[in-house]
C-alpha cells in the first residue's frame, strides 16, 4: 500500500512538473542603465577630436562597420576613454525638442527579443562583464527557454522618454517594440499573459509601458511585474554623477573624462531625485554657497555648469516624474537593503571638479531606500493594485542579479506566479 501511495505521489509530482513547464507564463527581461550591449558605426560625418579617435579605431568591426560601443574594455585607458565618451554623448535639440547622437555616430541595439545581449556586456570578458547571465540560468533551471518562453528587451539606455505631447523618437520606438514583443510572446504561448522582469531603470520603462496602454490591454497581456532594484524616485547618486562624474566602480577611469557624456544622457536626467518622494527641505547637495534639494534641481544644473540641461528637465523630465500612475497589474519589488548609499553630498571651496564628502544612508548602494520603496508610498492606496515587497539584506543594486539568495527569491516569486496560474487552470478543468 505504501509503495502504491508513493508511486501515485511520484506520478502526481511528475504530472505537475510537466504541466508547470509546459504552461509557464512567458517572461520578458528588461535591463537597467548600461545593462545590455550597444553597437556603433561611424559615418563620413564623424569628426574625431584627435588622431587616437580616428575613424579606424577600433580595428575590430564587422563587414558593415559595426563595432561594440558598450562595453568596450579600452574605455579603461585614458586616451580611449575620451573617444568612448565623445561617441556616447547625446545632444538635445531644443528646436526639435528631442535628443540625437553625436554627428557621424550611428548606434543600434543587437539581439532585440533575445536574452543574448543581456548576459554579458562583453562576451569576451564574461567574468568581469556578467550581467543577467546568472538570472537567466536560474530561469532556465525552472524550464524557461530563450526565444520560446523567455525574451529580452534591450534598448539604447542613454535615451529616456518624454511626456505624450513631446517627441521622443528613440524611447517611443522602444516602447512600441516592447509592446509588440509582449503581444508576440503572449500569443506564441497560447495567449498567456506575460511576466515582465525588470532591473533598475528597466522598471521605469515597464511602468511607462503600462501607464500608456489601456487597462484592458494590461489585463489581457500582462500577468505580473517583478521589478528588481527599481528607482521609482530616482537616486542621490545621479546628483554626484552630474556634479563630478561617476566611474560606476570602473577602475582607472578619471570621472571628469566621462562627466560631460554622463550629463548628456537623457536617462540619467530622468533618474535625478524625484520631488514627489524626496522631501522639500531635505538637503541633498551642500556647498559653501548653496544647498540643493530635489525641489531646486534646475538651479543645481545651472551652478554645476550644465545650464543646457535645465530646459529638458523642466519640460520633459519633471512631467514624467509627476506622472507615476499605479501599474494596474500585480507588482512585486525585490530590493537590496542595509547597504551604504549616498544620501548627502558635501562640497568644499574646490568646487564640483573634486569628489565630495558623502554622508550615507540606507539603500542598495545606488538607490536610496525611499526610492526603492516608492511603490508603497505612491500606490499603496490605489484601487485594485496588488503590491508586494521582498527585501534582501546586504545585497547591492547589481548583486541582486547574481546573489544566490536574491536569485532564489526571484525564482520563487516567478514560480509562485506560475503556480497560481496552474491552480486556477486545474480548478477550471475540474
């Protein structure tokens, strides 16, 4: 009798496993800022600033002239850091009210729809440029397959979005491509709604996708959003980036060599501290002459020597910051906690060309806690909105994609979402 019972249990487990694998909700991975490969090609309009940056660098390119712009290890060497920064720089055209590449630089995002450009930023340097590879492997272990039930949505992370009444050629195209990918993934999997899994900035794009589509579309095509390290309210770290440049932990790089390029990034401007979440009287940057909070960022941009950022910030970014509507689908946020995170920056008389003294607070090392928990303060009272927060102590902003404990939480959450689906299906079948 015990053997028969054991056999029945084993068969039930096998049947459930097979059902779960064959009935997985498709997953779409949306990376964060700098979280996928980016390729470039130089045209005759490209004007190098030095012999080092001539059109023949780098030598390695395909037959059509495309080469990897991000991540390129030569960025670690000072002469080439300048070349990299010039080719990555965006320009805001106030007459056209939109951003564009540097003259003579064409860019493209490889492998849209696949997870290939999200695994490693440089496939030749897998150990030091690993990005979503551990997360993808964890999802593969529960049955997900690239191109069938698992898809990637890489994008040109330098560009952001704009309010509906402003042009945003690159960002708007990405949202359209992402929407098409969601529908394709769902339709190719028997009409099952999709689980969006985002990291960092990818969470803001996912939210905009949902906010810009009707509730009926969301209910049909989106099952759940799992947002990892989402900066709902921006981050103080961006104030440091704009003021003094930020090496993002990359060794040997002079932050001043990349500061202008980082200031030009539309997405970096989008990640400035959001006045809706950062208190008006809370000082973020303190100098001998002025104090700046999230509520006087235009003055901050002017005083650091970047007045050209004021107009797009006022007309494009602030509106986006104010339009953070509830996603309208179940949302789970997985966040790191208990990691020292920049909270207040102190500059002395030497000015913004020097790195500041930093007072730290709680967060994931990049995003402040009040921003990581922005979903709770923004949408906890929203009608028909399900929110869940999973805290992973001691895990940083990027380690959340690699840490075994964090990945275990993510996989359990996604498995649970699929199990809910299976339970409902089994009930319906009966």
